[in-house]
C-alpha cells in the first residue's frame, strides 16, 4: 500500500486520480525549487502532472523545463506517496499520486514558462522549512540524511 501523506480524503468527495512526477535537484550544496506565486506563495519540488501517453520520466523532463527552465539528467526514482487535495487552478478534488526522483540539474536553458512560477535556490534547511507539502519535505529530508 502506498503511503498517504497529509489529510485523509473527505467523506462524500469524489477524488480524481492525478499522477505526477517531482524532482529533488541538488545544485552545489543547495536545491533548485519552484515557487508557485498565486493564489499564495507555495514552494514545491519542480514537477507536475503526467499527461496521457507520457511516462513519469518524460513528464518530469517537461515539467522541470516549464517550471524552472532547466534541463536535467540522470534520473533516479526515490519512491512515491499519495495525498488528497483540492486543486483550485483546476477546480478539482484530486488524489495525487506523486512519483519522486532525484536528478542532476544540467543547465538553465530558458526562463520558466509556467504562469505564476519562479525558480528559487535554497539551502537544505531553507528548503525543508519552506516546502509547502509534507510529502515533498519527507522525501527531501530522507535524501539529505543519506547524502554523502
């Protein structure tokens, strides 16, 4: 059974399964993150929804490029978790199935194209304190504790 992070599903709500892929991106003792700027600032691991016909890896390459403008390589899957949330941008109650990877940031190739997203580079402590969801925080904490 996949670990649930966060609040349990609300009774009577119909949740739509929404698979996504997200990346921990270590960069010289810091981490590349994305900040979704509205409706409020929400710091997240870069990534997002997997489109029909995409693999999690293909979605991750695309989402990282859209959200922070970087190319990545050497993906390694760390695990997955699920969480039940309301997504106001889609007016959708979602069961998010979050696949988490660590990847090597190669270089910035463009500005972010995803509306209301900005790239942030944070220390491990800043990232852990700023991440907006407990699943992202849990995987980053595990990664940091195992890093050489």
